[in-house]
């Protein structure tokens, strides 16, 4: 167990009150907000800078260099400022599920399951995303979906010709259209010309690669987990004191303030990384089978359990996990989606819902009957609780 008071006093060398005051915002920042925060702190303090020699080569790629100014971060910022918390979480999941071309790699049901939003709400968010930036089309599922989106926006969509087009790409490419009547062939070729002249193949072009970095990465090698906190800049801050002898008390006082500011910044960033790593280690150990794909449900573990294990308050744990995403063997998911409350007899809510979904025709089965069947597995739930879980499952289908 990590004790916050001991860690702050011995490792950080600053007062607990000062640590708490300064860490409230930093613990809540995601990777992108933290990057901006660090850059601003370096601009404010003339004695610290970011050493590019310390930044990993992977972080110096075009993806990393453009992430703070690219369309993905623009979308992230826009929807964080305009959506309520429930929709914000779902939209964040959608954004993390986009590939570098702007196509969505998660289906609506997956987004719904992971975020607790209904499929209708997820579809509404996707429509908002596609319409952003003069209907750019980010969030389409593939090239065909994106072509269809563009044609509809330009009032050029023809269901028959578009279906003919996507079903005969090889024939169109080779010019082997003899199977069509003359009029049909002429109409199709004209439609192909319109598509070629009016449409692009991806929402984000190849010359403007984009990538949205999750806050952490959980990888598996030989069935062992490796956790990396994607916080490159924290380890790249360098303090370079001025080698000037001066008797000016005000000057000395100002230099001392810059030194203290650096030490506090480095300490709190170190604490953020350490606690996030500790929390993820606890999660990985508890949810090992789920992450390895050998179990379809989560074991009981909630924010209160994490607070007990780290000696952090539940409120601090909440800030630490808020809006954070992790790349895992199950895909890029909200860290909170790897938690599940305990419902009864040591079983998790995730397990109870897994059992309900495994019952044939559970959708129409009376709640009282479901409750009795769950008892056979050692899960005792009231009819009202069963109804609540069943409705949650149905809302995600």
C-alpha cells in the first residue's frame, strides 16, 4: 500500500497541503491537457525547458508533433466544451476509436456497451462528428460509407448507381462493362466520373496524418503485462540554473522561486505518473483474465477499492481516472470501463449482467424468473435489481 503522507514528505519534499492544492487539476488532466500545461509552465519559468534529446523517438513522430494542433485535438476540445458528461465520455471513446484516416474502428454497439449510452445516443454523436467542420465526414466506417456520405451531402446520391458502382469495381477498373446495357453503362460511367471529381477517399488525407494518444498503454508479452504511462514530457523537463553571482536580494529571491516552482512541478508530475501506474497495476492484476480474453466479465473492483489500496481519497481516484483512456488488449477503452462494483456474495455487477445475457430469451423472461435462475449461480438479486440490470443491457442492444 502506498501512503500519501509518507510519499509526499519523503519522496517529494513538499508539504501535503501544497501537494494537494497543486495536484487537483494536474491529476484530472488527460495526456493532451497535461502536455499543454507543461509547455505553459516552461514558458512561465525561464530556468526550465523541454529537452528534445530525452523525448523517445516514437514520440517525435509526425503523429506526436501534430496531435496538439491537429483536427483530432480540435475535435477533442470542441466536444469536451459542448457536451454533458455522459455524452462527453461516449464521444471521447469514439474519438479514440478513429484511425489515422478518420474512419471509426469500433461499431455502435461496442461504444454503447463501453460507455453506457444507448445506440441511438451513440448514432446521434456520430452524426454530430460527421457534420463537424463543414460536414467533413470524420467517423464514417470505411471508404464506401464515406463516399456515400459525400454524395448525399452534395445531393448526388443514387442508390441504384452507387450499389452498381461498389459491386463492380474490378469491372469498372478494367473497363469490362459489356454485361450492362448501353444506357446503363453510360449512366454508370457518368456516375463514376462524378464520384472521381467530387469525392475524396478519406476524411483525413495522407499528407496530414493524425493520431490521438491514449493516456496509458497496457501490453501483453508472454502473458505478462507491461504498463506505460504516455506522459513523455514529464521526464523531459530540465532545470538549468543561472550561474551568476549576485548580491541582489530580490534577484536571489526570484531565482529561488523559479527553483521551487520547478521542484514542485517535477514532484507533482512524478506523483501523477506513479499513482496512475499503481492504479493500473491494481486493475491489471484484478482483471487479468478479462484483459487476456479468457473471461467475458470483470471481477469486482471499484474506485473505493482503489482508494483503499493506494491511501488516496475516492475523490482523488475519481480525478485521476476522469476522462482517461488506456490502450489495452481489449482495444482503447475508458479506464473506468475496467471497473465493476460488487453486487452480492463477492460477485461483480459485470458478472451478474453476463449471467443475465447468457439466459436464452432473457429479454422477455419475467424478472422474478431471472432472479431465481441467478440464485442457481450463487448470485442473489432482488427482482428490482434484476429489472435495472436487464434494462441496462437492453438499452445497449
